C-alpha cells in the first residue's frame, strides 16, 4: 500500500488576487492512500463526498480558487443587485422607497462586509454553506416587496427570484448540497409570497412558478455536474502527483542505496570519494585542513573464523554504530572503506583535534566489550586507527597523498601493537 504524506496538500495561507488579504487554510494531517484514489477513478463517477482524508485534501486544494470566485461574485452582486431598482420603479412603484432603502443601505453594505468576513474565515466548507445566507436575504427582500405592493405587476415581478437562483448556481457555482438547500428556500419563499399576495393572480403566478422551478432544476443539475467534474479532475491530478511522488521516492531510495553500505548503514566507498572531493575543493578555495581517520578492526578474520559471518556482520554494525555516535560534526562523513576498514572525513579540524576524536573512537569501541577470544592482543574487539591531515591549498597536496598518509598511519598503528592511534600531519 502506497501513501503520500499530507504536506503537498497543506495550505497555510492564500492571498486572493486583487484583494490583498491573507487567508489561512486548513491543514490535512492524515496520509493520502493511493489505492483509494485509484479505486475512485476506476469507478468512473466519484460521489460528491470523498472518503477521508481525500475530502479534506480536496477542500484544501480547491479552497483558494473557490474563495476567489466567491469574492469576485460578492463584489459583482453588491453592484448588480442595485440594478433591480429599475424593475422596482417600473413594477412595484408603491414600494420603491422601501426597495431603495433595503438595497442601498442594507443589502449592499451587508454584502461588502460579508466579502471581507469571507477572507477571515478559515474553513472552506463553512464558506460554502454561508453563501446561503446572502442569497436568502436577497430573495426575501424581493418576495417582501412583491407581497407589500398593490400594483398588478407585483405578481410577474415575483419571477425575479429565478434570477437569484440562476446567479447563485451558475455564476457563484455553489457546491451541490448548499445549492440544493438554497433552492428549496427560494421555492418556499416564492410559495409563501404567492399565497400572501393581496391580488388574486393565479394565471400569472403559475407560469412564474414554472419558470422558477425550471431555472432551479437546470442550474442545480449544472451545479452537480460542475462539482462532480471538479472532483474527478482533482482526483486525476492527485493521482499524477502521487505517481510523481512515488517515483521521486523510489529514485531517492535508489540514490541513497547507491551511496550507502547496506550492512553497516554508513556511506560506501563511492560516496566517500565524492564527499572527499567536495570537501577538498571547498578547502582549496576557503582554506583550512582536511582530515582522515582510517579505522581497521583488529584480527577481524580470526573473529569471523571463530564466531561465524553472522556474528562478524553484527560486529561491523556495532563498530559503525560507535563511529556514528562519536562523529557528528556537520562536515563529518563515515564510510565503510572495504571489508573491516572504515574511514571518516573531518572538515576544518586540526591534527590535535582529530587525534583526540580518534582516541575517543578507539576507547568507545573497546568499551563495547565484544568478546574476541582469538585476538592475540586483547580479549575484546579493538581497532587500530591512522589519522592524517593536509591543507588542500598547500603545494603538491592531493587527496591521493592524504589517503596514502592515513593508510601509512594505520599501518604504523597495526605494526605498533594494534588498539592504538597514530597521527601524521602533512603540509603537502
């Protein structure tokens, strides 16, 4: 089972273009399961509610674009809704003063305040549901004007509720669930207004009602198709991101495997060569010394012969672990040089400092107390260590000469009785 961490889908902030406001977004903490994505795509028609955490990721990813649409639509409706004053003057002239006050001094400032508050609301799902409120207020205002008017044109004017439903479903592109709730409210307001209108206008209200219902059915179906397609497209893009992420992870694993020793989990010889070349080039430019610590496990062949290769592998792992615990500098690298030999690169350290580090390594490995009954020098596993430092900017200095110096120091440590450190400093 393949999983993708939530980080690619986290949205910490969003600044809508042209509004200059920062909006915090929700975080998705659960991993995304690639199998869930593939299963949903194989179904062909994803539902309007995805499994968790896919639903959270979808809302988070789509939130910025949805908020931009809401803000633009809000500013647009704040001005366009006032155009209905022309219809108010022509169709319900006896209520024009009330319409003027409601539209200019109540609804318009309310919408602008709502647009600002939307940018401060972190929950993308909550923003979708709050869209119901201003649309309901707009419909209620039109319905109230029609009910309060005695003009014979008030009945036909009730069909203006269809315009609000069309705007909400088609321009704002509300999500299907809140759009369905809003449309039910609009139908209820229409029916309530029609029943309570003072004039008896069934011949006019029936086609107006049919117009409203048809508008709602068509645009609500459009909302459903839009959201379904949004979710399907998002799943397709998500699958692509998952595949790319899995490919990157696999490539990284291959890269790491090519640069590390499988047994001891330290760098391998190839990684050591690359790292030493990088450190050497840096110190050639910036100055400072490069140091090598070459470590050899004493009498390791005898250890393998006595205890077997599995125990020999365990011994090498223990030695590598001791090295990693004692060499943690930012420029340090520990590598398995071959067989029972390890090597460490230290950047910018003096010979005295490196000698002290090597001595701590020697004591630490001896302190592991790994029994070595066949050792001719000690009853436990020990190491011999050669240390060398060189200034890369010195005349004639090369990495080959530095490695040779460390190898020579190690040879002297082994010939000198093992379980000891020999250091050699070289100017060139």
